[in-house]
C-alpha cells in the first residue's frame, strides 16, 4: 500500500509536464490558425548553427565523464569481481559520455565547408 503514493506522485509529475507541453503545442497551433485567418504567415526562424550541437556535446560529454569517474570507485567496493572494476553502475556515466561524444561527432561530420 505504501508503494502506491510514490507511483502516483511520479505519474502526477509526468502528467503535469506532458500536459503543459500539450497545452503549449495547442497554443502554438491556435496562433498559427489566427495568423492564417488574417492572411499572415509565421516569421521564418533563423537556421540554428551547428554550434549548438557542439556546445551540448561538450556539456553532456563532461557530465558523462564526471559521472563515470565518480561511479568508477564503486567497483572497488563491490564484492564481485568485474573486469577493470567496471560494473553495471557505470552505465549512469557511460550513456551521457557516449551521447555527448556522438553529438560532437555529428557536429564535425555535418560541418559545412565554408
């Protein structure tokens, strides 16, 4: 019975977040319809440079590296023998590390020659 309260709390938080996102999408839709009725169009958004990919890639890579270094010490405390003290807890650091490296790689592979 005590497990139902945290479950409802998580579901409630997710419902609020997704409800807000749905509301924002609906308001964006209504704004587009109102502009179309007046014969106007949405202003074109500036094309974002790929520098955003590089910035986010560096931030997420640094976060993943910090988590990996912090979680690595747990391997010495575990009673089981894992190779190089790398156990399943390292996924918490490796996932953002390699996600960030992928973003940096995407930035350099899709960079336009100017």
